[in-house]
C-alpha cells in the first residue's frame, strides 16, 4: 500500500444522533510506515496545539467512516519511467502536456505532488484561458497568486500539507473582472520549463526530430503565444531532462538504483558496475536472464561490435549478438565503457565468458580492430576468431583503389564459396585481376575471412551485419543519458522477446518460418536434378553444370553446404525426393520450432515507476559520478565518420525525387498538375482559368 490521505473534521461537534457536524476539513498524508505516535504529532502540528493536549482531546466515540464527507476530487499527476502521465480527465486540445498528457483544471481542494507541479498547471491554465498572473506571496508553506491587473478579483491560494511534499488548492476564484481592453505586453507564464511541460509528449520517441522552430509553431497554434528561439530551445532541453530521468549528471546518480530494480524484477540477470576513484563511472555490463537462457538454443556464433555514444559524457557501447532459429537478431549482452581500447574489450569479453561460458565450437566474428583481436586472444584463446568479410573488403578497396570493380566482383564469391576446389579457382581469378592482393589476403589468414577454410562452422554469419543492424536500431537512443539509455535497451529487448515468443508459439511447421521458406526454394531447384544410386547411403546427383556425391551415412555432400550449414542443400533434397529419407531429420536442431520457442521462453519484466522502487540504504546513499571526459568546444558530433572504403547512401528527397537533399531543405518548384506545364511552358506555376464573366471579357479583349 502507498501513501494514505486522511481528512480531519476540526472545529465541529457531535450532535444527539452521534453525527459530527460543523467545522472545517483538513488533510493529512500518511506514509505507509507511520506510527501512532507519529500520527499524534502530525495532528498536534496541524491543530497548532501541544502533543499531550491533542492526545487528551481525541474523541473515542465511534463514528461511521466517511459519514457526511463531501466528495472532493483528488488528482495526483505522476510521470512514469518512459514519461507517461496520469491524472484528471479534463483536458484542453491534445492534452495540457501535449499529445496524450493531461493535467486537468485547477479546482479547490485539488492536490498536487509538488509546488512546481502546481505552478506548472497554473501557468498552462493561464495560457489556455488567455490571462496572466503574478505571485503575491510565496512562502515554504503557502503561496498566493493574483491577476496582473490590480482591479481584477481573480486569485488562487494553496498550502503545503503537513509532513509531506504535497500541495492543496485552498481557494480558487475562477472569474476574472479585468477590463475587456486590457492587453498585457507579453505572456510572462511562457517560461522555458513551462514550454517544456507543454511539448514533452512530442519527445517521447527518441528518434523524432523536433526542432526549436517546431516548438515555436506548436506554442503559437495551441496557446497563441509567441516565444523566442532561445526559450523554445531551452524548453525542449527541459522536456528532454524530464523524460530522460533528469540531467546527465542526475542520470548517473540514479543508475545504481535502476540496476538494483532491474535485477529484482528480472532474477538471474547479470549486472556488473565498476567505478574508479571518487565513485566515477567506468564500466557497465548487462545480460538479461532471458538472454542467458536462450543462448543455449542458438548457434554458437557470436558477433561483437562497439559503437560510440553521443551523450554529454560520450563513451562506447559494446554488444554481443547471435542468430536465433528464424535468422533474427538475438541480443546476448551489452556493455558501456570509455573507449575501444584493449582494457575495455578485455573487460567486456571477460564478462561474456563468465556468463555464457565457452563452447568448444564457439566462433567469434568481428571487424579487424586491433583491440578486439588482442582481447579475443586473451579471453577466448581456444575459440575461432573470424573477421567480417565486408570490413575486409573496405580495407582492400582502400589499398587497391584502381581495381575496385574487379576486386568486389571476385572477392565476395571467393569468400562465400563452400567448396575448396571452387575456392582455388576463384582465388586465382581474384589474384590475376588484382595484382598484390594475394600477399595481403594470405597475411590476414585465409581461414579468417573465407567460409571454405574456416576450422569451425560459421553457418551463414560471414559479416557483422547483425551487430551493425542493432547499432542502427539504437542510433537515436545513443543520445540519451545513461539510465534512460539502459532503460530503452531493456524496452527494446522486452518488445523483441514478446513479439518473437508469440510468433514462435504460433508456428505450426517443424522448422522456423525462415528455414521453411529456404527449404521450399531448395526443393524447387532439386526437382530438375537427377539422382543415381550407388548403394543405400551413397548417391550421385547430376546437376546441369556438374555432378555431386551425397553420403547419407556421414551427412556430407561434395558441395560442403550440407555439412557447414547443417541444413540440407539442393543435392541432398534431390536424394530425399527419391528415397525414404525425411528432410526435417537432416536439419540441425538449431533450426527447429522447439528451439525457436525455447530461445524466447524467458520474459524480460518491466521496471515499476521510480516512486515505487525499494532500494537498500547502501545503494540509495551511493552517489555515482559521471566519468572524466575532455570537453571539446562546439557542438557534439552526432554523425559518425565513415569507415575506410565505406560508401554512405545519398539522401533522396520525397518531394521532388531528386538526390542530394531531403524534403525539409527542398527548394525545387513542383507543378500542381501535369497539364499546367503544357499550358505554361517554361514555368512550373499553374495557370488560373478565368471563371468570372468579367475575367472572360478581359481575356477576349487581350
């Protein structure tokens, strides 16, 4: 149970019918751990009497609860972790906070959670009803405001409740008696923090582009208020701080309590927070219990990557992901560090090893970053470390600039081929087309970038695309303060697990949906192949181009796709079509419906609102400080620098369909109708047809 509001009847008396009549109402807010002595002290303070006198005057006559108590509206406005609000259902256009957020009207006996909340609601009411007020008196225990016009009778009085931070409106005069020609010079209530409350609902989505100019337009449309660009910018920043659990500094102080609640609501999750001298943030590692359980049902190929954070204190996000049975991204672990150095990568991979263990068939795929290579050799010396063939291709494009077209054409086929004989032919063609590339690729190691030479199964994971895709999903989230950023990661994983668990539960086939589609495509191609039987296990499959040998006893095919992907290739399916073998029996368990559903069996539970957190004293008293960073002059960079050899896509305008700009900056004239160009050649402006008789006469005279 939370806080309890108690109404006291003071100054009345009990009549012959044992009903309490007369007097005034006063309110006390009791905490859930209040004692009887504490209640007695609160009553004495409210009545302004001695504590012993209050104890002697307590009436012990039984009275029916809530008897003759008038209905008084109580509305407490509260924002949750994601910024959603609740409260009274009376609202203005699109809500007083903006779209979806509602504060409601000010009424007598209405209760607010804080004085700032009271003044915010009053300021927004003033802008909505087109009046202005000034603070007449303001004390820690009460506040009185009046209309700016001296002859107006409008006023409001509110007081702070005893032993709490809540405020209650005790008097509110709704009617204004201002002269009708009274026009204030400016809207004094449109301050930056009030503007932030009005527009914060539009900023809930981290990916939304909401410029200060948009804030100015919305304030003008909703309230008829003209604000400056600086007020709009500061208001947007206030809204960001409100939705993002405070400023970046406050977010670091809130992080230990949030992590405690994350582990409390998700038992079995692993969270490591390391600090340096002065309680300054250094490293963070998070692995949800649902991810730890699901990894046992995924192929043992982990893709790791790091990307820069864009907040005030910057940092680097480390990710470890893999593929599920349906070829979708399965998040394993997240980490936050200072930079992409040896120490950070070794710390992160060390936590990954301690949580997920070491599989004898484990494969780690990454780019060619030197710190990653050093950390993998240190933490996972027995695991095979493959590199992303796409990153290696960008390195080749930089080194052999004059042979880019030939290089890309032959390199991708060489890296992806399964068969060793095919590799030698393709590699010879590549080396002949690009002189010098042979020595470079052999120095890198043929086993690290080719599928055919890899000592362990990489399945279909030849790049770090799943890591890059996760980074793209979090591109806007990486601008948030640390606690809000971690919460957005939890929300994303919570959403993915629920959607995919539901999808897996509705699957009616033996394999996952993506694998079923792939098998159907291979079965169609196998229809045109001929099968010649040697014995009950060995078969010769005749394709249009060449012959392949299939051994059903050893589960092998000379194309090597069957044994490397653990999925029947076209030639094996051609044998299945002619024999009693079943295609599903030849598939790895990693692709089955049961493994797919078991992968997402775990649930990532939500975290309650911050007001409901139960934090141990040791954690609540610990103040985490932000890390030391060197502040660079000017605006912080939000767009990353392209990698070597990377080609960035050119934006395309959705208005004129040309490349090089977007719709917001488009200045090209657009014809309103195709016929306008024929009527007015050389111009994109439409020609108005004369409709009025006078217009037609004028045209005839011309």
